[in-house]
C-alpha cells in the first residue's frame, strides 16, 4: 500500500513560520504579565531629599530632620554607615530591633513589660 502524496502550496511554510513567531510573541507577553515588572520595584525613601533620619533614643521610633538642623532632645543621629535610606533596606530592618542608649551605644531594643 502506498501513501498518497499531498501537494502543498509553496506559501504553507510561510504560514508555519508566522504561526511560530506569533506563538513566541504570545509567550513573551504572557511571561511579562505573570512576572509583572519585577525590575521596576518602587522603593520609598526614609526621608525627603532635604532631610536626614534620626533615631529616638531608647526606642525604635524615628523622625526626619531638615538638613542643617540638629535633632531635637531625645533623638540622635544614626551611627555613621548605619543610616537607613529606603523603607525595608538592611539598616531600616536592623533598627527595628536595635536602638541607641543615652550614651550613644548600640543596644537591643528593651522588651516591653
């Protein structure tokens, strides 16, 4: 038994190529929608550009002070190199469990009673 030969038009390869390109584009669009814009993450600054963050001594409280001004009583500048810049960064998380004592020494946050 022989299998009959089916003659295909010359442009059928072009259709397959277009379908392949369409499938690739559809897959890329789906991947983009599923991942969101992972590289375009919004980060919130701790303070405005004309301010710097200060820590409430003995607690995890913080505030922002205008550049050129000193912190008010009860607040202190963060130690050099340990200043949080954006919400959730390494130092922002660190200062959730640490603070400064009245002598400026880094200590664990006192437990609430």
